[in-house]
């Protein structure tokens, strides 16, 4: 089963083969992303071990969303020992998010 994940916006998109799921993750992404994926795998009578390949939308997009998503797909691909691709279809050893611009670091208030 191929898994595609896009966490670049507040609406998380998960694809499992030809089925697409959307979730308004908002501020719950870090706490609930793995549960969301597990729930959709279960709905399809699949387990983590049924995932044969992962594709991730590397950006540009939300800094936090991309960081969380990249951490999850990198970990899953490593632990399941399966191929990892960016959204352009390029095989990657690890996913590095593309934020679309340089970091905006502000001066401390105090």
C-alpha cells in the first residue's frame, strides 16, 4: 500500500493507494497525526506493515506542519525499511522540508 501525506496546510491530506482522506488538523497535528493514520489504516483493514512506500509533500507550506510531517514520514520509512519519496517522485534518504522562504527570526521582546 502506498501512503501519501501532505501536512503543509491546516488541512492534512492522507492518501492510501487510491483513497484520499482530509483532516482539519489545526493545532492537533503533533498529538493526533499517528492516530489519524492508524484509524485510516484500520478502516482499510491494513496495518503499518502493509505500507510499501511513502510520498511526502515537502512544501512550501507551514513551518510546523512540514516539520511534524517530515519527522513522522522519516521515522516510518526508517522503521518499516521502505522507500521514501518527495512529492516530485524523487527517492530521498530523508525528507527535508521546503518552507518556501528563509526563517523569519524576530528580535527577542525582552
